[in-house]
């Protein structure tokens, strides 16, 4: 069964209880539990997209955080899952190779779109999207990521491990943030470009690749991957102030696999707009301590309340601000919460 939205998210879900820019889809079933989705818009055009596809044997989760416009995130929304299903069928099941191939096919197809349309829409060379995907199949969780959206697992504390305790649950981060604000990522990017003194630049209080972008991996951002677009006079308003000799970003995802266990309670997939305001532990605590109904929306409201307090405002003040202007207070935020119930968990690892 397809529980997915291939239209812009605001056309898919119900309203958000008084916030005209907040939409949510409450609890729906998946193969091993229930899930909830919510999104709030801050930009003039919603640049986030999210989707969940369910079948009797697998659950697919996607969160796509666009930048420079909505085209890349919407493109991923209509193509990536189809590639995943196609390649999984061809290869006899899901694997890291299947996921990597689906990401590569999506990137290649988006590049083709850019080549076809840049004369009419030169701005599309600067459009890109982070891409976070989760798949639950046969008791195994796959998480693949480009950019700084994040997947976090909430699990019973009795499982142990090097994690921060939060009441009776712990938060375990499953994805890698590809953001040069993280020192390890900054070192990785510099090591890949030893001949480029301006590969990472500190500007306006943050680290950015070529002084432009914080994330080091994405779908799109063709002008930072193909030097010919950076040099073309048509693209000078989008180009880097520092000459581009070769690609400074990639579309190669970080992929992890993890056998699910009975103590694994739920998963939170969200764009970085949530994690800018809430820690992994805060988000896990909220999900653990509150009713399931409306849980994704509750996480977004909690994030906006934090953003409001930073400005000595209330959430009610922010929700009256129009889109576009609202981006000065918080980002677009997409949240998917996946509950991992025990009804069919006999296959899970002890």
C-alpha cells in the first residue's frame, strides 16, 4: 500500500491546529507499527518534502530538505523510492549497493533535468537538497544520508551502550551530519582538496564550502559539482567567488545497517530545522513521554517554542508571521516518527 505523497506536502495533510503553515498526517499503520508525519513551512516556497511508503514486507521513509528552491526536494520525492523499488527487484532484495545505486540514479536524472532546463531557468543550477532515507525490511534497518537531516533511534535504556540516558530511554543517532560546521566533516573536505586553500571558509559566523554552503553532500547543487556551470557567464550570480576546478560536493550517501531489537522503540527522521532547536535527547524524551496521536506535530511545536524563546517571543507570535518572513525565526521542518511495535517482532534480534 502506498502511503506516500508525490505532491507538495501542504496539499497532502490536514491543518495544524491554528498554525496556517503547519500540516500533519496523524497515525497510519506500517508493517511493524504506526507512524506520524508533520511539516511546517517557513520559506516563501516550502523546500522540505517527506514521504512514507508502506508494504507488507517493508517500510520506506524519506525526508528531503531542499535549498535554493523546491525543485530538487520535489524531484527526489517523485523519483528516489521508485528507483529503490526497481533496483531491489532487479537485485533480489535491498542492500547498501541497491540504495547507493538509487541515490546515484536520482542524482544523474536531476543533472539531466538541469541540463535540459538551464536556459529557461538558470537558477536551477544552484538548487539542491539534503536526502535522508530509512528502510525497514526483514528486521533490518537501513539509513542512508546526504546532508544534515538526521535519524535518531529511541530505545530502552537497559540496552546499554555509550549513549546519554533520558529517563527510561536513550537516544542513538543513526545518521552522519554532512555539515562543515562539524570539525570532522571540515577535516574530511579539506583532506579531499589539499590544493584548495578556500575549500572551507568561515563567513557570517559559520563554516561554508567555498563560502557558500554548509552541507558537503547533496542531490543537485550542480554549480558546485560541475565546473562548467560555475564558469558560465549565465551563472555568475550563483557562482562561487573562488574559482572551481572540480566538484566540491558529492552525492555519495553514508549508509548504515542495523538489526532491530525488541528494546528499539521508535525512530525520528527529521530535517535539520528540528535539530537546530532540539537535541537528540530532547526529541526522544518528547516522543517517549507523550501520546502517539499528533506526535510529529508535537515535536515541531516544541522546536518552534524553543525558537520563539530565543527571540523572547511566544509560539502564538511566530505562527502569525507570514511565510518568507518566518524563515528569520525558524527553518522549514519535516518530521516523521516511526513506532516499532512488538506485534511482529519475533524476527528481531535478542
